[in-house]
C-alpha cells in the first residue's frame, strides 16, 4: 500500500509537537443511534504497520462501540498547538474485538494490548462504563495479563477517506484538502482557509 501524501505533514506535526504529552490526544466524532453527534477525546496509538490506518483502543462496552456498530463512520479533529496546525480526518471506523473474523486484525489487537502500559491495561478490568459509580474497591485489580488482551479490549482503526489540513500560521493561512477515490488514490487541492 502506498502511503498517503498527507502522512508526511502529520508525521512532521507529531515530531515538532513531541515535547507536548497531550499532542497525542485528539477528538473523535461519531453518530449516535438517534442521529445526534457524539464526540470524545482518544489517544493516538500510531499507524497500523505501513498503512494509512490510524490506531486507537477502546472498551467493547463503551458507547462509541455501539455508535460505530450502527454508523461505522467518524471524523477526528487534531490540533497541534506548537505548530498551529489542525487535521480533520474522516473515514470508516473498524473495530477489531476478540471475535473479529480477520486473524491479521486479531494479531494487531494483541500487539496493541501488549504496547499499553500496565495502568492503561488495568482500566479494561474496571466496572462497566456509564453505569452507576461503583465502590472504590471495584477499581482495585491486579495487573491483567501482559500478553493476552481482556475480552472487552478492542483495537479501533480509522481508514481515512478525507483529510483537511489547516496551517494557522501565515498570512494568509494555508489549507489543503486530500480526498481518496474508490481505487485508493489520493488527490490534493489547496483551498482558501
């Protein structure tokens, strides 16, 4: 697979903002069953091997999983404060849970689990999200297995189809729109900010 032309700009933004721990946090928007938008902050976990797919992790019990199962489309919005750049990346969302039929994605799910810190892994053993707050003792667990993911752990991928890159520095500012066609080829056009 050929890497998209916007990847180099995103890699540069990540590199130039690497001193900011929160630069790996971005917002993911999905659509609820009632058609209303839902938005939350997620952590970027890198790209899936040598592809354009962005990696995140989630709990199968989360509301976003319900939303993705109904409407498997989403958009992220990522702002880099040091370089004053914004990336809006939209596309198809792919969930790889314990029962996913694609064995390659199941392998990547396992690797994503192994790459998590112990503190991140233990959160998947916590009580069910969005239920009544449990007693503090319900959040005290021994560290889960480092190799085998818990059943509710999911790898979440975003397969980009559109990228809107805005550089807020400069007069005028620069903005580029990247679009992927059905054959998987990317085009770019510069537009007004």
